[in-house]
């Protein structure tokens, strides 16, 4: 059997062929001119419409790394004593690169062994884990070079153990786990409203904007905030203390863990057993970090909070640590204005995939 090898599917080799001798084609100047005009018009059209490749925002959607099994490796049916391979495909369809991580495969070790027949006969330890990133290059997400994200494949030897004498067949499920860091950066323009209760007249306030719920586009990862609500507490001098309410929503098909626990969590037993989810959150209004109520600061991280998820979500309230003074506004003493709200979330992810294999007895 020819065993598949590790490969990086973002690079492909081309088969070289000997050149064929053909009559030299005639150069048609008129056709070339028409093609050149069409090409220039296409470039101008894309640029004017704002859809040039360099202007595309690839940090959108809710994707991340996903695992799948090769269609042939492993085969769905094996014969006892057969040597074969398991090939896992890891594709990063999110908006961020994966700098590190671990890939682990598990199964019923009374049916299948990760390694060769020779290794199994010497009681060698199964080889069922590898680094998720090959070499020094990260596994890139969506980009202008790879709009759908990059992928890599990983190969493991597998050996079907002999069946007990009374058995004609046994089955096992191979499960792959990928453990890796990921992130989501989101931005929204929120209104700093000095008249939240609408008590001032039109001559007393400049209304560049009014406070309202703001919808936030997905930020290219599996953890996102969809809507931000604003609240403004106002003192007697007209100064305000803004607060922002939002819900963090995570992909319910994935597990999440605090980045500080990565080394311990990516151990085989922890990947399978751990059930609680945590993400790290840092929020800013303009360039000022926000204080998030009821959450613990993460040691070693600047203005970052650990957010426990319940049923894949968490409700969060973050506020400015100091009041915004009315006489400091760029629009005047009582002028409302738009300010950038930034929500940065970093977290570890565990993605999984499974494949069923049936092992049959060898025919006599």
C-alpha cells in the first residue's frame, strides 16, 4: 500500500512536460488592444466600486480551524492485521493565523493501534499526536493569497489488531482533536451622548448622533459580539460615565479554554474531559481600556478579563473608569460625537472530527 504523506495543500507541484513543436502563432495587434482596454476598464471598475482585492476585509464571519478525515484514509473497513493510515485535514477558514497548537487522535486501543505492526509487536508507545503547525510558518487564515484559508494534512500509521478468536468483527471510532489559540477583534462606532434622557433643547445640544443599539459585524472567529447597548449616567455638571452591555456568543460545537491553560489543557486527558469554557476579553473606548464589572483581571495581561461562558455565551458590562467631561468634547460643551469601541477576545479552541472504522476477521 502506498501511504499518504504530510502535505501543505496551499502549495501544489506541477508535472513538467517536454515542449511540443507548434507553428508560431500570429500576433493580432487589434485583439491585444481590445484585451488591454477591457483589462484597464475592469481594474478601474473594481477600484471605483470599492471591491478591489486589496480592499476586501477577510476578518469576517465566524470560521476557525475545522478538521476532517481524508475520504480514503482510514478506510471504513479494515481486516485484522492490516496496516493502513489515518489522514487528517486541518483547514483554517477564519480570519486569523494559528501560530501553534497540537493535533491528537484517539481510538479504542483494543481494536486499533496508532503505529506499525512492528512497533506494536515491541510494545512501543502509540504515536498519536503532532504539532498542529509545521515548521516556522503559522497556519494562515483567509487572506488575499488564500481567500478560503489555508489547510494542511497530517498522516498517522494505524494497525488493525488481531481479533479475539470468537469475534468476526469489531468496530472503533477514531476521534481527532485540534487544540490551538485563536482570536476575534471587533469594532463599532458608538455615540457618546451627553443628552441620553433628551432633556436639552435643540439649541443646547449638537446632535451629531444619538445613543442607540449598535450591530457589530462578525469578526472572523468563532466567538463574537452581535449587539452593543449603551447607557450613560450623567452628573449635575453634565459629565457622563458611559457603560456598554453586550453578549459574547461562542460556537456551541467547539470547546474554549483560557490561553493561560494551553499547555495543560492540550494534554490528551484534558482535551477529552474538560467541559467549562473561558475566553479573555479586553475592551477599549477610543484608546482607553474599559473596566468590566464582575470579572477577574488576568495576571500578566494588560486590562484583560477572564470571561466564563455558560451555554456558549456570557453577558458582559464594561464601562469607562472615569467620567467624560462635557467641556472636553470635540463637538463643543454639549456636543454628541461618535467614538470607536474595540472588543478584543483571545481564547483557546478545541475542534474535533470523528470517523467510524470496522475491523473484520481475516478469511481462512
